[in-house]
C-alpha cells in the first residue's frame, strides 16, 4: 500500500513537470527554511518577500490601490508531498479569508504546486499559469477587455492553473492544461475549497455559464 501511495504521488509530480511547464527549472527561489518563523525547519520556502519586494516592477497601479495591499504567508503541501511556504499579495479586506482557507488547505493536504507573487514572473499572467503557480494580485485587465480584473484589486485568486484551466469553447488557458477530476490538485464543484470560499462570499469561475474558469475565485465588494 505504501508503494502504491508513493507511486501516485510521483505520477502527480511528473504530470506537473511535463504537461504544462515548458521550463520548470528556470525559476528557482526554493530553499530550506533554517530560521523562518512559525514554520517547521524542513519546510520548503517558495517565497519569502517583503511587500515592497513583491511589488517590484509595478509602476502603473494607483497609489490608493497599492495602499490597500498586504502580503500574507501561507503553508501548503506541494506536489512533492512536502510542506511549503508561499506568499499571496491581496487586498487587506480578504487577507483573513485567505489565511483561513489556506489553513484548511494545509490541514486537508490538498496539493498546490507553488504560491509565489506574480512579480517573480515579470507580471506576466500566462508565464505564472504555465508554471502552475497560484497567485492573487496582478494589476491587469480582463482578457480582451478594458475592464480591470478583480486580480487588479487583489480580490481574486487562481489556484493550480494547469489542473484548473479556463475553458471557453475550444480555447484552454494555459495551453496543454487538462481538467481531469482524477488529477492531483484539481478543484471540483463538491470540493471543500469551493464551499469554504462560498461561505465567505467568494464566487467560483467553475460555476460560470458560458465558460469555465476552474482556477478562479473572486470576491465582489467596494474596494474603498
């Protein structure tokens, strides 16, 4: 039984490497924790930035929006089945929600590939998705629109994009992503993650009528 469990974990890990990432080794910010606070000594550090560092290269967002952003540390089990620490940049009004949900994600051992602020991907949403990175704040517009995305306010999060792609007719984003309920890290309508977000007033792109954005959770309220 131990052999079968380890075999499944290895299959999930190699699926991430080869199905969605073009160059999974080009981004290397992971290191072993030696003196990080509130985490185990063998936790793998995917991100350990200050808010200023996480916003490096951002030069077009208004100051009043930036003043509402915070950075939070989150723990999760990676596709290597080891405990990781990552970070989310988000609106201060949803920081409590995200901390609570990620505590439940950690306890449930739901696997997440990485949680790294999108500045490390040069603010390129697609590059972050190809790496299968979970992220929140990104000052950008909705695709093919002049409307600001909820990500631009730090009020949306995308989780495991390679297992939970945006599907609209025959278009899938990111490319080569697969939505398969049997794959590690896939979010289903009946999953606890969907329920936990819904209890806190978030909506899920998997419930959309004309397209499905399985990675996408967002919260609507005044940003003021």
